[in-house]
């Protein structure tokens, strides 16, 4: 066994992994554009943007320059009682995003902490109103992160079960993208359960299996919740930056009271979370009564380098070059999904924005990390030079925008080969 595997087995523990997985582990030494390069020089197309964060490609020059410039000026300073130019400029741009709330921004470290901030804000705000809350609401099949508050709002799967007794009270609405929602029943439940807020992944559930619903289906539900005084928390950690076809999925829906961003926010370079809040919540969070204010913080809140990278990411995202690359990717996905739906209707090929997904026929029971097909598909992808991250039997791609046509066709071909392999009797 290579020395690095021995060191890794002894000293490291990886997310959602087991030591038995180490035989397939990669040692990545370098990354360029859409490619990851291992210690032997073999290349892999990063078909999942390194867990959905890498927006333009690895080593993207404008972002590298932004990182370098900011590091030479101000790498970090605490954000309590201190401010700086990158944070000021970024907050100003974030509150101007179409579809997002227009009040203020609270920076944190990642997507999960952005969700924690939103849930704490919503609870404290509603707890001080005339109607005290008793719970949150969320969709079944959701994923919002792995800290305790965020985990409470997600599907109660095998890696949540051990902590259920520690979790905040969350009641779930069945995710019904096809049939929609019984709005009269929703109103009755609100009066019975008094939720502080409803947290949702707008239009697209990521880790839940790339499950998609239309704005026409989701909007009436959000309207009823708003009419009944339930705060809306849009978790756009995954859905931001074109994953649903627009910069924010909320452009296509009601503007939420709170909106969470992370992942692609810095183009895949450094961690950064942002929680956008409505003007009403922004004013409330800094009210005169110290006993009622919102208190929360992280050592790296508003890190200047991360903020500078996010500014560069926003600038690049809106550039004609990147918008053209995005439009081309969307068109390619749509064409391929249409072809697959003709040839393999059982695969439920679907696309939205930069996401393309298919369902492979199961050869085991269960889902997500209990379904061995995901591991098999991951290994098959590596053998073909593609890095996938299957969700149980759901195989998908959300590649960086620099992915060229040859690389994209390679991804499609391997997905199709796997579909044909598992479709055989």
C-alpha cells in the first residue's frame, strides 16, 4: 500500500466515508479547469464541481488574482466591531440580487452555518411576536447541512438518527412536485402547529436526489405560508448561481424573508456563508433592547479573502463569457435529457439549469449511503476518468462552466453506458 494511504488511514477521517472505501481513494496533486490530476498523472473530469462549489473551473485566473491581491493587503481581521471594504462591497451586491431579500447580510463560514443563522433569526423574531412558535417546517427528503439546527430540518436518514433527541422540533411537508399541495390542509396545520418558519430548497432538492418542481407548483404553497405569517427561508446553498436556470432560484418565486448562500459563492476557492435577510428582520436583529438582539458569530466571519473571491465570482458570473458558457451548458443538458427520455423513459432523465440527472434501476433496497449501486457507479466513473458523486441510484452531473464539449460528451457517454449496464435484465 502506498505510504499516503497508510498515513490517511491512521490520521484522517473523511466525510460520509469508511476505511473500506480507501481502496478507491484518489490522491489529487493538481487541478486545472475541469480536470483533477492524481499522483500518477491520470486525469479525471470533475463532473460534480467538487461537491457543487467549483463554478468556473479549477485555478480560474480572475479568482486567483483576486485572492492574491487581497491576501497581500488584508488576509483576516475579526468582524466584531470592525469592517472592511470587501465585506461592504459584497454585502451591497448580495442585497441587490434579483429574487433575494433587500435588508442586510450576516456572513458565516459555510452553507450549514448560513442555515443555522437563518433558523436562529427566524425563531427569535417569531418568539418575540404575539404568536409564539412551536416548531419549524421543512420538506421531506430535504438536506440543509450537518450542524444540529440544519440537520433537524433535513431528512431523518441513517446519519441523522443517532442525534434525533438533540434536534430542534421540525415538522415535515411531503414533497409533492407532481401533484402539488393541499393548501386548505396547510392552513389548518399552521393554526395547529404554529411554525416559526418554513425552510426549503427552492425548485431543486440536491442531496435528496436531484428532485425538481416547477415554480407553478411551489409558489402557491409559499403564498399561503406568507399569508399565514410563516417566515420563508430559502436555502440556496446549492441552487444559487444557475443550478435552476437563474442566478437565484428565488427569482422565479416569492422573495423569501431569509436566504442562505454558500458553495459556489467563492467560485470553489474558499468557504463562505451568507444569510440575507429582509429589511424587517435586519432592523429587528439590531434592536435597542440587548436582551432581544440576535447574537451569533464565527472567528472567520466576513473573512476579507473569501469576500474578495465572492466579489470576483459575482463579476465573472455576470460576464458575457460565463453567461454564454452557462447557456450552452443548459442547452446541452436539455438536448441530452430529451434524447434519454426517448430511449430510456424509465430513467426519468431531468435537467434544470446546470444540473442533469438520471435514475439508474436499483439492484439493492434503500437509498443514499445504504444503496450499494452508488459506490459501484462511483468506481465505474473513476475507471472511465470521470469523478461522479452518485446519490444512491441517482446519477447526475453539474460540471464547471469551463467544461468543453468533448469533456461534456465524455460525461454524457459514461452516464449513458452506466444506464445501459444497469438496465440489462
